[in-house]
């Protein structure tokens, strides 16, 4: 989602792979001629079988050092991503701050903040699969943007095809320039939308963004990501 962030083809998860560490650990450690001669003797495995254990330990240690940064460099699994029209970036930021600061639903991200220099489809995949909930910002601009139509159809298909993503797509009508209900695409009318102007809005937020759901999706995301990493290493 992650989703580095981000984030559609079926379930590809973005992985951050760093450069491999050098296996030649002897460089930079030649403090004396005696050390040089010792390094040479350690390489002579044909004559000294006992020396095979130390190079093996060096390789194992290097592999562990190589794996740990890759895990730490991975993307963070977010609580939500806001998909929005290009002209609604400021409104999306306002909604993000509202959810994070007023309701404690964090971390989140808006689509405009996904990494630059990458394909939109890859960013959309990272965003949807790297977060527990996908918020569709329903404004007047939403219907004017063909990219928004693609986003919400793709998000809905993703939630249907993956059991743990069920009910993860949340349409939301913000305070500013909301899309009227009668102009909302029919497929989105079947989903209860967050209504910011409603008095029940705080209750809606509390009911939808539950930590138990987030932790379940986070666990599945980590397991899938680790499986892909193991396949890549193998």
C-alpha cells in the first residue's frame, strides 16, 4: 500500500528492494600483513577443510544483513487511501486531516500524494492493496473525471474478488461541493456513504474504521508480501 509509497493487475504488491551488500567483507579490514596472509589461508578450502565453516558463516550473516533492510524499507500498511478527482486535491487533504486528527484514523494518504514517476495503475494498485479502506470522494468533479470512474470500478472489483477486502470501499460526500445522491452512479448508491454533513457522521466513522478489521487486513498484507519476497529470493 506499500501504499513507499501505495501502490491494477491481480494482487501485485510493490516491494522495495535495496542494493545487495557486497559479499567481499575482507576489503577495508586489512590492518596488517598477518591479516592478509590469514585471509589467503581461509580461502584455501581445498587444503584446509576446517576453514569452510567461517566463509559459510560470513555468507549467512551477509544474507541476514541483506534481508533485514529490505523488510524495514517496505511500505507501511495504511488505514485508508482517498481516491479523488484532480481538482479535489485540497478537499481530499482536508478530509485526510479530519479523519487523522479529529477521529484518530491514521495513517492515511490521498492519491495525489502517491510517489511521482510511476505509472498511475501501479500507484492505484499500491494504494488500494496497501490500505485497509478505500475512500471515494464524491464531489461534483467526480463524474467529470474519467480516471475517477476507473478508480471506483477497479476498487469495487477488488473488494468483490478478495474476501478480506469486503466492505472496504467507502463512498464519502464531503462538506464542500458534494455529489447529489440522485447523480451518484447506481453501483455506488448500493453502498452506505459517509455523509460529512450528517449529525451521525462521527458514529459512522467509529463504526466503519475498526481496529480489528485493520489488523486482520494488515496481517494478510504482511503474509502475502513476505511470500512474494521469499519467491523473489528463491
